C-alpha cells in the first residue's frame, strides 16, 4: 500500500466505495464508522493546527525593520487578492450553480441549520469570543482564528526575551501539527471509503451526482484560471509596472513544483530562489513576504473554500441569502489564512466553513474524490499570488527588477 501514492489510494478507495454502495447497500453500516472515525481525527487536529499556523505566520511580521510600511503593504495585498479570488469564485458558483437541484438523498432536514441561519447576522459579532477556551472546546473556528491573529500580532510587540521564546514555541508546535495532520491525512482513503459508500447507498441518481461533481470542479478551475491569468497579472502590470509574462516565465520551476507537490511550504525554498534570482526582488523583501505568504496568503484555497462551501450548500438544498453568502466569503477568507501550506489542508479547513454555516460535515465526503486535482491547481495559484505580491511590494519600494 505504501508504494501507491496517496491520491491514487484515495481514487481507488472512491471507486471501491461506489461499488460497495451500489452492490452492498444494506451493509454500509459495516464501513460507515471509518468515515466517522476519520472525521473525528480531522476535527482533533483543527484547533491546534490553526492556532499554531496563524501564530507562527504572524510572528514573521515582527522581525525588526519589516514592521510598519512593508508589513502593512503585504497584509493589504494578501487580504485584497484573497477577497478578489473569493468573489470570483462566488460569482462563478452562483452563475454555474453546480449543486442546485441535485437529488443527493440529502433531503432530510439538516440538523442545526435553522439555528445557524438565525445567527448568521450575529456571526460577525461572535467572532470576538467571551471566553477563548469555550471557543477552543466548542470548535468555534472564527473566534479561534481571530484570537490567533491578534495573539500572533502582539507576540511581535513584546520584549525580545518573550518574543523569541513564543515565536520558537509557535514554530515548533506548528511543525509538530503539520506532521500530525499529514499523518491523519494518510487515512483519507478510509475516510473516502466510509463516507462515499454510505452516500452512494443513499443517493438516488449517481450519474447526475457525478456530472454535478464535474461541474463543481469546472467552476473551481475556471475561477482559478481567471484569478491567475487576469486579476493577478493586472495587479503586477498596473501597480508593479513590470511584465507579468516575464515574471511568469521566471517562476516556472516553483509553479510546476507547487503543482506536483500540492504544498506551498514544500515549494517555498524554490519560490524564494526564483523570485530573488530570476525576477530580481531583494532578499529583504522575499525573506519577509514569501514565508508569511506561504502560510497566510492562499488565493487559490480561498476561492476553492468559497465554491466548495456554496456547492455543498446547494447540494443540501440550502438557499443562502446575500448576507449569508457574505458570511461564507468572510469565513473562506479566514479559512484560507488558517490553512497550512501542506497537501489537502484546504479540505481540512472545509470543516470549519461547514460548521460555521451549520452544514453537516459529511459534505466533505462529496468533494473529497476530486480534491487532489483541485489541490494541485489551487496550490499553484497560491504560490503564484505570493510571488506576484513580492514583486508588487518590491516595486512600490522602488526596487529595480529583472522582469521590467
Ligand atoms: N495545498 C495547499 C497549499 O499548500 C493548501 C490547500 O490545501 O488548499 O498551498
């Protein structure tokens, strides 16, 4: 089993699960526990993973001269491009509506949804927790993310003795949590098998579901394409006043690596090398913006989170109002900030969005089968956006680049 790559294992598990669900309909309860078990394991890693990921990312802001102007510009670029990406996804998913009218056998009342709907308006208010430990224990992710961001920020504002200790601690915990998450992710084939077998047994029209899944994939891919070939190049051209095409060529190795590894973190050394040596950005800017970007700036992931959440809502027959969609946008933004730069981190974060809008976590099972290819593509967009950010910031700082 070890020799077969994880994404192939997932695909094989998916095919077997579909067969099991079709032919052994009455015996799904023998395998559905696997899905539940793996979902529990995913939930287990989420709070410490997000906490350490964000805190360790935020502490990067603090290294001396980076505070201030460059830090602010970087955050502004990261936030605005992620929001552009999410809005692109939101428009596409509303136009294409891949999940609307799906007969997935999910018609049964979604538990807790009514409650969640009522509180949509108050979601923003509840981001500030009354008691952070309550948020940890209840898995109230928006508050956890909010707390992590400000905690990480204020680590950069305390005397060196404490700052260095806490930064090291956050980085070490993050390393462990990434390893642990990768370990849990290795069980993804079991998760797929457990959930998909159960769903297939319930879904009345398999062909229709399959087509909808393809349409959903297409919506994500189209969004990623638009964002990476129009929005980001325009920013590089208009604000950076350099050639996006030349920069793209300079970035070919890290982009291909991102595509094949599905990990921004694993690609980081190559990204830094290419942005510095090929595009000509100074080390001062790359060493600050890129490591931070690899953890907090994930345009591709943000877009994907939004489309996937909307698709799952559509498939469950939940009509989301304008305000509710704003909440999805906001949650997708926070989820992309909280996602670690490792394979399938975005999928792990889907549980955050689903729980914050009150949708059942099994929704993840619906999109798992096609996640690998989307992961490859969104990671490429994540790395591309980080590199464009470094270029734009370098230019606004008056640097002369090799890609003019
Ligand atoms: N794999 C992505 C990355 O490393 C994160 C994600 O799963 O969306 O950038």
